[in-house]
């Protein structure tokens, strides 16, 4: 079974600075998807960014980008120019390309604090 | 565009009482549907998923059950709640390509 590990329970960043959240995963599969979700205090889960394992180019979405290292099974999220609204819990998730019904495995999350 | 609804938003129930949480999706057909539970400050635990009407798969044995009476309706139930059932319940859907899951606003359940 796949596992997802987020080794940083808490992180903090100064407003306008850059922060990187770590995620590693364990899989024997070659095709899969990786996701970062944001969960603000409202607890609504919001998709931040998605990466297909077959793509070598790292995904980017405005101030959010990933560093995908397939061989190392690492998938970190970089938030540039951090804003107060970025404060939330961030979850890394894995989904097999071939799995039945698209089930995903989630890490335990990293709580990000943004200091003004 | 697609939207996903959950209700109620918050629920306080006594131990031993029944439970029914509802999730509906609009703007899509034949979605895959999922129920997750999240304990405070923790990640998501997949409880059930469904690939079609009447098709339910359970991931974690417990006193909860799920049903899908209509294509875009997913219900989480219990006959008798336990204290350990307290948590935040999230419903999610994915399209036929199954690439990305999109989540509803969630239900906070407190069992006393």
C-alpha cells in the first residue's frame, strides 16, 4: 500500500517570504498523481496544485510551485510571496493512476502559520 | 460548473442515537463519491467510496454504513453512534477521469 509522509507538523513564514513544505511517499508504481490541498480554518479542502508523475516539468499555479523528484519520491510545495491568507493546514496526497475508483492516500498535514 | 453540498454543517448527537449525513453533487453525471473522516489536527481517513448507484465499498470496518440511492447522492449512516465517531466528515467527488477529488464543506459531528 502507498504511504504519504509529511515530516513537518508545523511551519511558519514571514509575510512576503518563501516557504517550502515537504512530502515524501512510498510506492512501487510508476504512474500516479500527486496533489497538495489546503485546508483553512473553515476546514474546506481546496486543491492547490496537481502533478502527474509522467511529466518531468514541475507544476506551477501562480505563487505555488512544486519540486517533484520522482526517483527520491519527494514532492515539496513552495509558496512564494506568502500572504496571510495562505495560513492553513496543507495536505499532500497520492493517487495511483490505475487504482480502482481513484482512491487517494493523504499525509497527516503541515500547519502553516504566516506572520505579519 | 460542479458543486458539492453537505448537510448538516454541524451536528451534536447523543451516544447511541442514529446518524444520517447527506452529500449531493451538482453539474456532473456518474461521479465517483467518497466519504472521509478527519480527526482534529490529523489527515483524512477514507471510509467509503462509490463508483455508481448502489455500489459501495468500505475501507474501514466500523459501525458506519453508506448508501448511494441516486447518481449524485451519497449518504453516511449509523444505527448507534459511538463517542469515537466524533470528527469532521468530508464528502468528495471525482469525475470519470478520476484524476482529482473535489471536496464538500464538511460536517462537524460531536457525539456526547
